[in-house]
């Protein structure tokens, strides 16, 4: 729901055309939480997960953009291989903040520290590329308009653009249940996790496109949020096929955000867009929403089931 609401703010900010234009469906895949998104199944390492995901992208010719929490390199130095592997595969990297701090929980000077502290790793591993793209941890743009504007000012000062999100299906919710089910060697439950995962991904297409048509009158190039988890790495070939079968072609984050819908996240000197909550109230929106799988997922492969 959080990604859908951010999407809402994007499409409402751009003026509709007099007549909806037909355009090919486009989507950019972005991956959060590099180099480590735990927990992992027993014996599985971040590097193995990353290599599996990169193999899927490379085989299908799909560009992907990963955002980094560099504190993980301090906690697990061996995970640097993940970032080096991404660059060797030709994928781009950006910032997710040093330690994935939620903006509303920290002071604005701490937000700037999180941003700057992440940069040495990006400068080194991402040299020669545009790594000045930022994804807000938890997609949290601030607790109020003042904090939001202050954060945007800091991002602009340091030359960043925002990797906004306009499609997602909460793939992170499968991370822990998958690790539990693999540890339990519960193949039936793993199959059910896969079924629900693909159902959620498919449903998110209808939700995001329905929202675009309702609010904007056209499809925009969507930016998909996923995570570098063992489950998403396992499922990535099927995810790519699902989007291709739905008529999407894969583009880079940079290409997707050239669309006018993203102006407020590319030029951060513009006034901050209204919050998603404000937009929903102002426009009296009744937007489509996806199925909540959380209760089922939280009960999978637990001691009580």
C-alpha cells in the first residue's frame, strides 16, 4: 500500500493530456537493501543470493538498479562481493542510506549524516556511473511537510534524485517465511509461498495500472520495488516472465523517470509534492488495492502450523 500511495502522489502532480496517448508498457526493476536482506535459509549467503538474482537479469537482458545500505559491509565485510558482482554484471547502484534509518525517526542532520556516510562505498564501487539516486528507507519521506521539504533540500544539495516507487507487491513479506520453510524442509509450504508470491506480483500490475488510468488517464513507465532476498532471487526468472507476458518491456530507472510524472522527484528544488494521505483526502480517492497476504505468511512454517 505504501508504494501505491507514493504512486498516487506522482500521477496527480502531472497534468493529464487532452487525450490519453497510447504508449508501450515499460517497467524498471529496482532492488532494495543491497548487499544483505536477511534472514536467509540455512547455509545460504548474501553472495549466493545476489549471484542467483544477477543470473536471472543477465539471462533475460534486464537492467536493474540496486540501492545500498553500506553499514552491512561493516557488519559483514564479505558481503562486499555482492556490490562488486552487481557492477561486474553491468548493473547500477544507488543509495538507501547508510543504515536504513526511517526519516520520521531521526533528526534532519542525522538524515544528512546517513546520506553522506554512505557515499564512500558508492564512489568506489560505482565509479564511472551515476550513483546519485536515493531511495527513502521504508519509502518514508518525512513525518510532516517541514521535514519532507528539509530532506528534499539536503538531497538536492548533494546532487541526488529520488528513485520513486510506482509498483510493488511487498516481496519482503516472503523473506522470513521462506527461510523458515526451507529450514523445515516443507516443500508443500514452499510451493504455496511461490503461488502466493506470483499471485501478488500479478495482482500488483492490475492495481498499479488501474490507479494510473483512474488518476492520469494513461500508463506511465513504472518503477518496481523488490528486495535482494533469497525468495525474490529464487523467483526472479518467473517474475521477469510474468511482466513480459503482461506486455512490459524492461527499461532503466533513469529512462523510466524521464517521464513527466516523476518531475517532483528528479528536480528536488521544486516544491515538495503533497503527501499521499493529503492527496487521498483532497481527491476523495477510491483506489484499487491488493490482497493482504501478511496473516497467512506470518503463520507459514511456524511451530503452531
